[in-house]
C-alpha cells in the first residue's frame, strides 16, 4: 500500500445502516445534514468543469503567460551564451552551462509556485460556488456550518481521487471497513439513503482500528489521514 497517495476517514452516519448498504453495493457515501443535497446534484457533478472567472484567477493566468514568454526568451539567450568561440577554455564553457542549469531550475520553481497558487484559487472559487448553492436553498445558515458543508461536498466530489483509500466507520465502535476508490462522483436518483456515491472495492470489511475513532468528525463528515496517522494506518493494513 506504499503507493497510495491519500487516505480518507469518511463518516456515513445513520448508525451503521448506510455503512452496511455501502458494503453490500460496493460504494461509499458521506454524512451531511443537508436535506436539499439532491436538488443540486448536477452542480456537484459538474464542479470539475466550472471555469473560474474571478479577476484574481484571470490575473494569475496572465502572469503565467508572461512567465512562460519570459522563460522562452531567457532560455534562448542563455543557450546563445554557451556557444563560445573556438579556443575558449573548457572551464569557461562548464561555468556557462552551470549558470544555464541554475537559471532553468529557478524558472521551474517559479512556475511550480505559480501553478500551485492557481490551483488554490481554483479550489477557492469552487468552494464559493458550493456555498452559493447551499445559500440559495436555505433561508439562513451560520458560516461555520456552511464552511464545513462546502468542504465536505468539495472533498467528496473532487479531492478524493480514484485509487485513494477510504476508511468507513461501522456500527460496532472501533471497527472500520477499508476500500479503494474506483470511480468518480455519481448521483443515484432512486437509491435509498445512497444518492451521492463513489464506487469502491472493499479491501477489508472489518478491521479493528480504535485510534481512528477519536478523529471522527460528525459535523465535517470527511477527515484526511496525514503524516504519522497515515503511516500507522498503512502499516496496520499491511500487517
């Protein structure tokens, strides 16, 4: 399991009834207190296709274009410097090559940081879209709950990737089922309590993991396993 990127603790709620159904049907769902979720299932499904048009995001796009143009120009200039006249010492040529490599690495890092910033803005815009959807169906909702709901919806539909592991609490305390995600977000219209799902191959249907019970967040629904906790979980899974 060392090649698994992400591990998610996903609370299905309903006192274990949903968990049993998930095991039987080979899916995972998540618990959230929104009775109007079904009314904007299409919007959740299409989150990945939302084209973020905020001024900030457009600014970043333009900055990326400028950086790319700058990169190409400077790269051409640096290559020209390498072509020294015949007879120049090899040491000087080596120094020029080292300068070029250093410049390339600096530009690569600059590009990486900008791409990361763009991804964060993209995620922010989509979170805001989810909040708008929730607000449009409710008369009032406090910000804390709104933020938790939007994070859970976004995480289930976008952050959890095919190949990730999901850990689902069972009705018996300290026992969990573990599965590997094999499909994207789907909305099943005529299902009972399992409308919002991801296809899963259940690897282990009953594992004793008492230390995970403490981090279940009923209000949030989904919790990522990180650092030492993730390492301990994967080690226990392989034992």
